[in-house]
């Protein structure tokens, strides 16, 4: 299933804008795209400068093609995702991104 390209561009731009460019060598927010969802991940360099960057999932945006709606999922301590009950699925992915950024809910950025 293909995700809407305009929504993917919006999600990628939103992620890129979470961290100022001058801090990108310390922290980035990126969007990992799969067939049915997009994971918002925090990317950090290795603490000792050796090895791979760590990629820690913050939230998941899942797309349902039959309804054209996006839903937010939150990640638990075991790295499993659960549907977020405080924001209903919507066709407006920007509304979900705004909620993740500004809701103050520590479940995302806690």
C-alpha cells in the first residue's frame, strides 16, 4: 500500500524542523517510512563516538487506505506501539503532528 506522497513530505519536513540545523550532529528527528505507517524516531550519535547511531522510536503514524485516515500510536517501554486514545484518527496528518509536538503529553517526548 502506498502512503500519500504529500503527507509523507509533510511528515519528513515536520521531523526535520524539530531540531535546529546547528544541533544535527547531536540529535535529529527522522521519519522511517514503511508500507502502512511512519515511525517518528529520535536519532543520536554513539556516546563514545564509535559505532552506529541509536534510533529510538517516539511515535507511529498509521495510515488506513480504506478511510484515508491517519492515527497516532504511542510506544511503551517494551517498544510496542498502542493506539493513542486522546486524538482520534483524521485525514489531516498535520493535526496529528501538531498534537505530538505541542500536546505536552510526556508519552511522546517524556
